[in-house]
């Protein structure tokens, strides 16, 4: 089970780290997504910081397991918020699938390390 937790931890940390860097650097993709979601650009930066903090906590969890729970909770709640934002603008399943999957994986990780 430990190997599964480590892999899940790494996948989530990597995915959210890449998303956070894109949001924080202001990539045109993320600017367009936040415009489409009708959210202000400052919220993109805040979301990037939250995702970065959750990903860093998951990475720190490799050395101290107490960081895994808070990191996965932060990322799961952030993913839930992203899912609600996509639902609010009536995006289809194709556009919301990845954030739903990452949210589910975050909560699975939270359950496994409880």
C-alpha cells in the first residue's frame, strides 16, 4: 500500500505543480481558461498559490507523512472549487473530467493516509 500512496502522491504533486506554475506565470492557456470561467485574473494567481502549497506539502510528505493529509485536503478542496467553476459556466464533461479525476484522487489519498 505504501508504494501506491507514494505513486499517487507523486502524480498529484506533479500535476498540480505544473498547473500552479502555469497559473503563476500567466500562461495564455490559463488566462483564457479564467476568462472563460468568468473569474478575475487575480483569482488565477491565488489559485496557483494554493495549488503550489498543496503540491509542496505532498512533496514534503515523502519525508514527513504528516504533511500528506493537509496537502491532499487542500488539493481536493481546490479541485472541488474548480469543478464548481466549470459547472457554473455549463462546461461539458470533456472540460471538467481532469479536475474531477484529480479531486477524486486527492480525496482517495486523504482517505488512505488518515
